[in-house]
C-alpha cells in the first residue's frame, strides 16, 4: 500500500486546525496529529530565524500528495510552507487499510 506521512508546520494552532478540517472534509487525509509548542530555528532570506510553530502530521496516500499540498497552500499563510512526505515502510495491516479506506479524495467519491 502506498501510505505516506506528511509533515507541515504552521504558525498557530488555529491555522493547523483550519487546514486539518479542510483536508479531512475532502477525504484527502485519514488523520491529522497537531503538536503545538515546537521551536523552529531556520534560515530565511539570509537570516537565522527562531519561531514558535505547530507541527502537523498527516496520514494519507501517495497518490493524494499533490492535492494535499494544494489544500495546505490554499489555507496556509507562509509564502513557502513546509510540506514534506516520507513513505510509511511498515504498519499494521488493519491501520494501513483504515488509512486507505478513509482517503478517497473528492475526485474518488
């Protein structure tokens, strides 16, 4: 099965929850974990920046990544949001099937 885990950072809990709801309503993801209180230190436009951010962990299918990224960008206020995916190399069969069954995407309904 082609299940992936997608990481997205946002500037606030509200922004993360808005994005999560849009993704879940569209059946683009099966689950979103929102982890507040993260400190990010990064390079941006030649400066070293330090910001409080919220991490989102999304579970979805590889074939839905492009649409997930489009939805995130639509509701995200960063000009270059972090939207990265890693393959899920192993998981219990029942969990992987649950993710697959709950990620049909609007085009598959």
